[in-house]
């Protein structure tokens, strides 16, 4: 027996088709005088984690949050969204009869990835989830490219390194690693500073190759008409810095930046 097709099933849109639709939405907003890129300020007063940590005190009180829409699901005149800000995620609850009708209609056209500002109140749903009941939602920035689908995320390693901004959006554990690294460097710098170390900078490009037998990256300076070598080892430069301080017991500190881009470093690791 021939398989019957569901006439209500909607074909999945291609990436280019999704991009075209999003650009058309932006064009319509600009034609109506509601360009989201003109609205550059929204005064939020709470983050998702602050609401969750202080929910008993904030429940029923007005809050203003801002972030990126990471998911949307609707049931008739009620919509639920996941809003992601700098601290995490929180659910948004938008109900048509609790918002201005025009505002709700505009909100229904928002896409996943858009950045919005939400004015509402903290409350708990019937299932007990801490959420924000939205009374007004402002589009702050339009996402013209769809985010990677939520089940598999961004898996390609080289693409993750080349598009770090997407990686940080969809992979919370990656953002957590960035935060930990920043906090660790801050702690280490303060710790050594309190011990009397002096922070110095070393040149990124040198006229002589360093790093023993390591093969350096070479570039050419057109104005000086000379070859320059990307630094590999900083020990000699740090010893020179100690001599400049005229103190053989001087303590110097240097926290070098990553010289090799992530996507190149990952390729080098595979070929090693």
C-alpha cells in the first residue's frame, strides 16, 4: 500500500532560505521605522542567575532582563522561550492577554538568536520552574543567521575555533572555560604582584630566531626590509629585562598571549 503523506507537514527550510526570510524581516522592520540596530541601550537590572539565587525575595517583583533567545515554543496564545544572558538561562513566559496586542504580534515574529530586552516580573510556573512573566519585549538586535540546531550543536572542531562567537553561544561549557581562564590569570597576576614581581612585556616579533631547534614562523617587514621571527621562548628576553632593572635578584613576571591561532594549533596537534 502506498505511503500516505501528511498534507500538513511543512518542509524543512534550507539555510539560505532561512537567511533570506530573516533578512526580509529586518527589511520590513526598517521600513516601518523599527530598526532594531538603532536601539542600542536597554537598562536591565537583573541576570538569570541573580533571579534564581534570590527568587524568594524577587518573586512577584518587576525585573528587567536582556539576552539572546535560544528556543521558542508556543501553545496558542501562550509562548515559552529560553533567554540566555551572561550568567545562564531563564525561561520567559509570554501571554497574549497580559501584553499589548501589537507587542505580542511582533514578538511572535522574532527568531531564535535574536537579542531582546524583557520587562516583566519573576514568577514560578505550574511545574515549578522559575521564570519571567513578560509584559513588554523589545527587539535589540536581529540575528540574520540561524544558530546550529540544538541537539547536536557545533561539533566541527575547526569551525568552532574559526567561529568562536558561535561556539560560545551554543556551548556553555566553552564559555565556562574562558571565564575560569580569565579568573585564574587575574589571581596569578595579583598573587605574584603581592610578592614583589614586576610585570614586563616582551616583543612578539624578533630579529633573531629563538626556541632552540624549533622551526619559527617567519615574516618580512617591508618598511625595514628585514625578516622577523615569531617568538617561541621568552626566557632570554626575561633575563634581559632583569639586567635592565640593574638587579640580579629582580623578579619579573610575563603572561604571554597565545601567538598561534586555535585552528592552526589544532591542525599542528593532529599532524604531530
